[in-house]
DNA sequence: AATTCTTTTGACACTCAGTACCACTTGAGG
DNA sequence: CCTCAAGTGGTACTGAGTGTCAAAAGAATT
């Protein structure tokens, strides 16, 4: 690998490192792209050459490709939901220390900085379409099959649940929490048949 | 209701009407706030007094409070998942013509303009926390209960699945599609036990 | 009807994200 | 070396969004 490539890699890592640090210390909105560029000792132009938007510096992530690798090595016949669990666990499990640390910082940010939580919720790793694509390949059905999409939606929902749990301060490890959520799903949708109780006389009706 | 109030209401409606029209005709990004303000014959400042951001002019929505009303009138003992279905259906069903038309335009926009699709996916109506709150009230468990959050996540996931289906052009009515997704969920998570097939030798490995 | 009070409004100036362009530097390879 | 392409920094621009302020207009009171 040439000097050029190494330099590029180093610059991107520096930009991301400083960006995450600044976001953590001063907040997302209060940190300008200029600040990040200055901290990494490059120009504003260079920042945008590496990351198309300010958001992307948070989103850049290394687990996706790993998960695809894990998926490719699962034995045929594994039940789909179980497969998803294994892929997720495997994907996060096989990160090297640095990548894992980055992932930790990112989740810490998601917990403490609301803007970043929103960004991650929306764009990080897996959206419905992405998972639907994997499922589609895994069981040989079209990506726009309603059941495929619904399954994908449920998985994404489990992820949101895990993030919400962390956001509420009721859990700390994103990976473990997501795994727990997926495990629960194996037993079906929780509370689906739970009877609702009589509505209270409306404690404080307000528009959120 | 005073004259003042009526004028205010009319201005907001005008702004939203023109904004949606311009978005539909020229795209979201290509339409500036100045364009919208000019079309509605008010100043830029005025636009921002009515809608804090450009996004909000799309998001402004009237179904939420209606759904809360429907929720309050369900008989005690209704199974939770069924209750959610009824609330959703009831909420959309009881819109007056104008509100329903607006909802249609909004969904049409979501289908044709990707930026708006993203915005709606992220911020419209119900997030996990919101649904978890409703569930929490409905069955009397804390909002950060993992099962409550997971259930809420699953419902949100069903919604994403419906949106994805529309986005793919495989469905046209958002309301019907969401209702269909929720109905499917009553029978459990589809495909959960579907065995995956042997992985293909990887057709085109690429980073999305 | 005139006056006072409150809210709306338009105008201006500002910051910051994001884009486009161009001139300059530097690594790669003959 | 010397050339070429890639990467970099600077400059100038558009548009979103914020803050301020003085003028205008509705509402309320006398």
C-alpha cells in the first residue's frame, strides 16, 4: 500500500476522531465543520472531500461489511430470525479493538447528544430496505414481498427498541441489548395479546 | 374565534398549501423558503414564524390527536396489538376531507421526493418512545420496560415496512398497507422460522 | 372615535452547511 | 529528473436558519 493511501486513511481517521471528540465535548450543533477541520489540521474543503456531509463523519462505520461476511458463512437451514441474531452478534463480535472503541464512542454520543441519536436512528447501518435485501437473498423471495419487508421492519424495530432503552438509561451495552431484544422476538411479539385496561379519565391531554 | 386567529390559520394553511404544491412540482431541494413565502405572499420571516424549519411545513399533521381520542374509547380487555390496529385505522378514518387530502399529498410526496420520504420516516407521527408511552398507559407497565419498548419497536417497524412497500411502488394506499401489515403481525412475525438457503458465491460485493 | 397595548410583519445582518471552481503541491512512475 | 494524476487549500457562492428592530395593523379600552 502506497504512501498516498496511508495518508488518506490517516486523514480520515483523524477527522473522525477529532469530530467525535468535539461533538462529545461541545455538542453536535455547536461544533462547526471549520472547527473539525482545524482540529485535524486540514482545510474545510478537505473535510468535505472525505465526508459529503457533517453527519457522515458520525455515521462512517465498519461493521456492515463484517456482517455480510458472517452472513455468507451461516449453514443453510438456519431459521431466519436466528440467522439475524447470529449475524448481528457475529458482526459486532469480530471487530478489532479500535473499531469497537469507535463504536462505543458513537453509542455514547447517541446517548448524550440528541441530534446524533436522531441521525443514527435514521441512517445508521440498517434500514428496512437493506435488511429486506439480505433477507431476500437468504430465502429467495423478492425484496418488495410484504412479508419480507415486514420481517425487516420488525428487526429494525427491535434495534430502535434497544436504542430507546439505552437512551432511557435502562441499558448500557448496545450490542447486548439488541441481542436480548432479538432473543425475545424468537418467542413471538411480546405483549401482543395483553388485554388493555380501562382508559383513565385522561390525566393531561396535550399535543406533543 | 377572533379575526386574528382566523387570519393566522389562513396564513398557515396557505403557506403549507403552496409549499406542498411547489415541492411536488419542482422538488424539495429546488424549492427555497423564499419561493414558498413569495407564493403565499408573505415574507421569509413570516414563514419561519409559522414553521420553525423548512421540514416542518411538510410534517405538520392532524392525525395524532385524533388517534389519541380513538384510543381513549376502546373497550377494556382489547388485545394490545388489535388495539393498535383499531387506533391507527380509526385515526385515519375519521379525518375530514381536507385533512385526508393533505395526507394524500404528503404521502404522494413521500413516494416521489426522496428527501421528504426520509423526513417522514424519521419524524412523522410515531416514534418508538411515543408508542411506548401509549402502550405503557394501556397496560400499566413502565415506559422503559424492555417488552413495552420492543412491542413499540415492532409497531414502528410495521409502519416502516408499509412505507418501504409504497416507496417500492408495490402499494399505493398508505393507510391500507399499514393496516395489512398490522394484520399480518397478529399471526406472529412472518418468516421468523423460514430456513435460509445456502449462500450464493456472492454476486457483487459492494459497499452501499 | 381616539388611544393604548399586543402581535404580526418585513427588512437587514449574521452564521454555518454545502457546492463549484481553480491554482498549487505532492506522491507515483517512467 | 520530469511528467502526470491525485489530493489540497483558498475563494466565492447559494440557501437554511437565527436574531433584532422598527413599522404596521388588529384588538381592546375609554
